[in-house]
């Protein structure tokens, strides 16, 4: 190699060795399509939260699931990851009476994975905390500017639940409507509910 070529190779090695690694542009936004279904079952208010995440987000979650980095996601790794995510989601769901404190929604432990990177989580709370009579409730679903997307709410028992699952007698009636609103913290989707016990 002649001296000019060696000088050029050294300059390139120095330039690329000292520069920060440049990667392809990553999208700053991973859209998430969210839906909630609320229904009364026995003395419980049940909330089904479903999200459809982007392929990129799904791949990042799969990487995070593989805690021992052996390239294989074991059932216990998947279950632990989804259980932790359900707890985080429970913190993003706020059910409260208008101007009242939030009522804790507890993950049921049921997480269903569906086609198209869809994940379904279920949460529950005891409606007796509200007492007898009519109640105006709000379920707020906190999102973020990093994960905007469509939001839909449905009131009523999901059609895909088997007929024999859970108690059929309910202690109250539920109705409501959904809306989305931006805030300084990000995007908050909400469902205004009327609960009568």
C-alpha cells in the first residue's frame, strides 16, 4: 500500500472511530390503538383493555421478555413480562366518581395475545365501594405523546366471552360514552359512565 492510501485509510479509521455511531432514523412515535370494554358482572365492574401495538414495539417487547438472553422466550418469562405490564397499565387506568378519589382496578391475571400484535388485559373492581344509588364515574386511560392512536369504548359484556363464564346476575346498570382529549402530559382518553346500584 502506498503512503497516500495508508494516509487515507488512517484518516477514515480515525474519522469513523471517533464519530458517534449513526443509525437509521427511528420513528419517534409508535402508535397504539386502544379500546376498553366495561361491564357489570355480579358485584364487580370489569374492564377489558385491548391495545394493538406497532410491529417495532412488539419486537422491543419480545426482546425485553427474553430476560436470560438465550434467544428463546420461555412461558415464565412471557408471563412475568405481561404480569408486570398489566400492573403498569392498571396505574394508567383511573376510575373515579366525579370529584372523588380513584378506585383501584386490579389486574385479573388474564392476558390474551391475539393476531396483529394485539394484547388484551382484564381488570376488576368491586362496585360496592360506590354505595347504593346513581353515580357519575369517569374512567381515564392515560397514554402519552409517544403512543398516540385511536381510542374506542364499549359498554356491555363482550360477545366473545363464553356464556357460562362468570355470574350472570348483576347488581347494577352501566351506560356511558367515550372521548379523547390532549393535555400537557400527553393524551388522555376517557369514558364517562353512569352507574346505578
